[in-house]
C-alpha cells in the first residue's frame, strides 16, 4: 500500500469512530483516564485527558503517524537531509544543543562540532563582558544591552529574558527594539546611557528592513567612537562587516537554523549576556532533553511515549473531529506572558501553508490561529468566550507547581485558577434546576471544551528549554502529518515587496500599477501628514 493509501485507510477508520465529546461521561466510565492520557517528558507532565479522544482514536492517530513515516522524517531532519525542500536546506536547530560527542555531517562539515564552536566563542565573549574585559568605548562596564531584531531574531530572546527573570545577573539589563515604528527605539533608548550600552543587531539575513532602519538609528545614537559597542548576530557576516561591525564582534549562525527556531543559536546572545553562560547552557540542556525524548520514542509502539507527536496528532484530531481552528495558549505565569506571541510565529509561520510538499493544494486545514495571554489576566478578558461562546477553541494551559516569589500562597492561588479553568472548560455546569429562564440558560456552562495542561515543578532555564523544544517538535510533527514544508515562509514576502512600492508612493512617486484604494490611502496620509506637521 502506498503512503497515501495507508493514510487514507486510517482516515477512513478515524471518520467512523464515535467521538467522546461528553468528557463527564468519559471520565465517569474510566477512573484511570487522567493517568492514561498524561505523558511525562523531561520535567514536564502533559495531561491530554480533557480532549475528545479515547484509546481507539489515539491508536488510529499513531497509525496515521506511522503511515506518514514520522520516524523517518525525524531521522532525516536529524541527519541533515535538506527536508526544507523549497530552500534546499537542512533543518538543524537540534544540533545547536547536541554535545560534541555527537557528529552529523552535512556537505562534509560536522555541523554539531561547528555549532559547538560557535557557541563556545559566543559564551567566551559573554564571560569577557561579565568579567569587565570587554567594555564600552570609554572603558565603562556595560550596564545595558539592546537587542535590535524582529520575528525570530526578537521573539525567542525576548520571551526567554522575561521568563528567566529570577536568573538575570545583577548590573546588566536587556532591552528589545523590534518595531520599525521609531516610537519603539525612542521608548527604549530614552532611558539608557549610550556610553554604557552594548548593542546586538540580530538578523539572520542582515537585510530585514525594520532591523536595518533601527540599526542605523542606534548607530547614530551611540557615541562617535561607539562602533566597538556594536555586535552582529547573523548568518551573513560579510554583510555585517561591510555595514560596519568589527569582524570579532560578529557572531554567526548557519543557514540551517530557521529564524523561529534560532533561540539556541547566537540569536541567544542577548539572553546569555543577561543570564550568564552557565544558565544559557542549562537552557540548551533543557531543549536537548526533549530532543532525546523524541529520539527515544519516535519509533515506539507505546501509545503514551512521544509527547510532541501525541500533541501534534491531538491538534489534528481536534480540528477534524471538533472543527477546532483556534488555539489559545494560556501560561499561568506572568514571566511567560510572551509565550503566545512566540508560539504564534513558531506555529503560524511554520505551518500556515496551503500546499503540500509536492505543491498540490491541501484539502483540509493546517495551522490553527494561535493566540493567548497570561492567566489569570486572560480570565478577565477572553475566557467568557471560551466558556460560553460559539467558537471551537482548544486551550493549552501551562503552569508551575512552585513560583520564585513571595508570598507563596499567592502562587497557589494562581495554580488553583489554572486547574479550575481546565476543569470548568471540560466539565461545565448544567442549567440549575431551581433557576428560572432566562437566567438558567445564561448561567449554563456547556463544558466539553478541549484543553491540555502542561505542568512543570518550576520555571527554570532548563524547563523553559523543554517547553520551547516541546512546541518546536509539535510543529514539526504536525507539518509532517499534513505533508507540508514547515521551514519556509514565502507568505511574508509579498507584503514586504509591496511595502517598498507603498513607500515609494508615499514619497510622491505614484505607481501606474497601483489600485484606487492604495492611491486613496496614500493620498490621505500625504495630506494629513502635511496638515499635522503644519
Ligand atoms: O517574518 C519573516 C522573517 O523572515 C522571519 O522568518 C524571521 O524570523 C524574521 O523575518 C527576521 O529575519 P532576519 O533575522 O533575517 O532579520
């Protein structure tokens, strides 16, 4: 049977399954359900029991994964095959956290050794800054670091810097400029001393318009001799050097690291400067734990082994059986408040595709709409819709048994809210028999809303690495199961090209190819720009 036929036959089986939408009944029928649908991965536990599946469905989903040869796909990625077929590139973020004892050859180069060399060089620089041997132009120690980058060159380090707040070193703070809106730079730089600030220009291509515009502004802001305060993180060191960065301040990463998968590369420089090289290595070690988890379980027949694969399969099943096209990510952790934004890029830029790997159209859906915010704030914003709205949304709750801050009992309140929300969404509350209509209907909670809970003991560098790697691999497996290429992002190109044209029109050079809406909007902005400057 061909791979396609094998998949079709599993889909046919899945379509005939009775979907256990009534979670109360499913839990009543099986007192062991929570344990059987909870999977450990490293320090994390992933409770997938409050989703509309059962043993048969899970078994079929794993047969589907088998038919799609996810094990083969994983090994092809790990061994350096160019699985990013549209860009003819290997996909190597797992090599960034592999030990030197491992070796993978790509075009005759040992990429694991290369990744370790680049890491050692970057962390040596970090140690030199902390030791006060790398200093500002006037000999001052650096007190602040500004990371200038966008997308994958911003979201990962920004998330991790916030998430690892208790691990930040004293005396050095990080700041982030991503938006081309000059308000972003003005807001950040207004509070900083240019003579004590180290600037990291992070851009894989070193061509991204927003980043280069901000880089030019910040170069002006630095003292006249402040070029030594500039570093570049890029896969195009020649371009960075031509732009004016000293070669010994260029920190490379390779083409095989995708922007949204790059936090463990030199894109993590700002993070390493903020938390120190030891904590940065712990973060990488956490990512490695999940890579090894998949290495170990990718061919396993045990239904509860491979956590990322199960989560990926569950996402596909929720879409198919329940029409779920939206995923809310709700970390019950103030420090993880940027996780939804990070996962938006990871998931939607990777799997927001509508053609298969061979270019034929996808018939069903692909990546969900990913959104969310930190709990408990989110409860007072969009949870009304989650509980009683008409949209089908799957929720990922992420939380920690213990926090870092006092009072501890307040952290317990946070955890209690997470557990309660997961329960309320799953089991709901029937109409009260004593209340009268219409009040009874308004107070009814239907329940049966799919949700998954990911818990860890505490948010540490290793834990964060595990959470990020877990989601990276969910996205990988989902992309493979949909048979799409998760590693290009052509969808962002057209808007970039048109921005160049639009800028030209705003500057007074109308294009014959333009349309009436573009002309109207451009003219309106030109008129009101002049009016507000007058
Ligand atoms: O948004 C498109 C994109 O290419 C992302 O994939 C990438 O993370 C971001 O722009 C920034 O790119 P660069 O690191 O090359 O500046």
